[in-house]
């Protein structure tokens, strides 16, 4: 009899423990942390929706491609992004592709009542255009804060507050480092060009003079102490806002950009090596250089007139000692990193109007309204060396986010239009915040959101009218997210593969 009573007691205690655990879990989920699934690629590749993970047997690179099982896919559309956009992947690589569900993210729901939100946070919020539908929860990057006026010009974010001058909004280094998107890597040249299904056009880097350069096993050798150059060929790989993630999507006209990171490892034969990199864009030449124990960043006009120059100290260059250089250009800032440490920074300040005129090479005779959304011109990239033979490896090019200037679609008016907003949400007019005639003017509780995958992101620029609930109960302004719609800050990514157990050892923070 006693054993029967003990068994009943254990069952009751177990049930009580389960109930308490369930209550705590629901409270924790409701008020502290909650998991969300990323359904689409609007934040790719920061956060990915359903995708295919492919491995190139030629370059050894892994990359994800946005994928919907309902797609009717032509295998020729699968290309190797490190070899350009016209070299198809091998059939073996395609057949071995792994289908993956969208990323799972953890969201801190208690943060914003006490801290922030801050610009460039990745935020989960209620979709103001569809709070009750299948797309009720959205995740985007915050680009505009309450009380600001936002102007998206030439891919970057400019903000003004209380009528002040528009200023560029730079990303913190930690966020910027996480947002570089690969364009080219000398560690990813093909291992067997004869096995390619289409002729490879060769490296986009052109060595001059060719007689003083040799390439072996993905490593470049400069055999001379005389001046030599490596120049980028934009005809082989155009540096623009194209992403491999979108290769199965309908083609869109890409936008050339010059917010890039170019990095390389140099191993000199002696300490007299001088190395530098020059980026030609915005009618200026931006140069990063090292010589001896000095690093120099300079900004000059095309005529050679010095606009700005800064210097920084580095360790002495030693024969046989590798030195890793990273030349950053993003958000109207230059940065030089040596061995992973920032040694010099140069900031410059163009207004949005100046930026658009420089990007399009237009003078004051053309109204700035005609320049918005035109896009810039392809940049020039050139390494220059002298003083010592050297070995060059891991030569990489990456590009930054580019926020596009689009036109509104008919979906902007799927919800009722408030009287007086007819011109603001009319299809075919410039997207919100992308034109001087339609700047994003934010109220004291309003935010502007945008996806990292700007080409295929339905975000604040394009939303249009809020749904009936939001318009009646919270905020009837189009394009914006009211503070009451914020859910929390996206904190980290975890995976939920079979058998449905989170792999927290693969956890990564979201920047």
C-alpha cells in the first residue's frame, strides 16, 4: 500500500514540476526571449530564409542561395560567384546541395523599454501593413530614429534633426565588419580550369608589368623591386550590389558601388617595401599606404590636389615577416587595419546633394531632383608597390550594404490611403526617403527600417499605408514603424535541425 501511495505522490510531484516549468517557460518566452523563424531572404546574407547550401568543388567555397521548393529551376542559373557570374557550377556541386530552412533567431524582448533601440540594430517588430496576417512579424535593420529626417543617397544613410545639415550615419566597426560581402578572393581561383564547363576569363586583378609577376598555387609573386601595379578589371567582375544569395531570383539591374574592403597579406624579401592601394571614386582618389613604420591615408582630387591626409604608426616592416593590410572605405570614411588593428582613420563629409553630384559627375546645372536614384559609376582599384620583391596572398575584395533608391509599387496602396497622403503613396513615385521631394520625416515615436538584401527587401522605403488596425489604434503614417510595434532586438542565430534540438554550440551573435 505504501508503495502505491509513493507512486501517486511521485506522479503528482512530476506533474506539478512540469506545470511550473511550463509556466516559467511561457513567462520567459512572453517577456524575456523568444525564438523567431526567418521566412524570406530580405535580410540575407546576415539572416537567411529557406536556402540551398552549395559547395564549389573548383574554388572550395561554400555559399547559400535563396530557394523555394516551388521554384522551377534551370541548373544553368547556378554559377560560382568567386569566378564571376557566367561560370556554371558543376553538376556534382548542384546535386550535393543541402536544403536548409530559414535561420532561427532569438529576440530580446525586454531590452527596448530600458535601452535603445539604436541605429543599425536588427529589430523584430509587428509589420505595420499586415499585423494580423501571415507576415505579421518582420525583421529588418533600423536605419532611422525618432525625430530625424532620413535621406538615402547613393546607397548610404544621411540624417538631419530639427532642420540641421544632413550628416552621414556611419556603422560601428563591429557591425561594419560583419556586413562585408565577398566579391573576390585569390584563395578561390579554380583548381582545374580545364574542368570548367565554360572558359574562365582569369583573375580580375591585372598585373603590370606582367613580366615581373608570377602566380603559383593561388599565390602571387612579384620578382622585382621596381614599381609594379595590380589593377582591378571591372569588366571581369563588376563591384556592385549583386549577391550570390539572389542568383535564382528574377534579374535586377545592379548598382555599382565603392564602399568596399580590399585586403591582402604581403611578405617582403627585405624591409624597404612600400605598398599602397588607391580607390578612384566620387571624383577623388583615396589612397592607403605603408612605408617603414608609417601608415598614411590621403584624399585627393583627380587633379592631384590634397584634400585631407592623416598618419598612423605601425610596426617596422621586416624581411620575411607577413603583414596583413585591410583598406576600408565605407560611409564616407577610410580606415586602415594592420594585423587586424586599426592604425589610421580618415573621415570626410559630403552632404547628400554633394554625394549625388560626385557619384554621377554632374554639376549645378542639373537639378538634384534629377540625380536621385541614378546610381554611381564603377570605381577604379589599384595596388602599387616598390622597393622589394615580395609574395602576395589572400588578396580579397568585399563590398558593403547598398540601400537602393526604388519606385513604389501598387502594393503601397493595398491598405486604405489617408486623405492627404495620395501623392506620398502613389505607385511609380520615388521610394520613401530616397528623393529630396520625398524625404523620410519621422515623428517622435517612429522608426524607419530596411533589409540588408536591399534588392529584394520589401521594407520601410516601399511599404506604403498601414493596415486598418494600426491606422486606427496606433499610427496612421505610412512607411514607418511606431514604437508600440517593436518586439525586440534580434540577439543571436541558432539552428534547429533534426531531431529538433537547438545546436547552441553553433550559436552566433547578430550584428
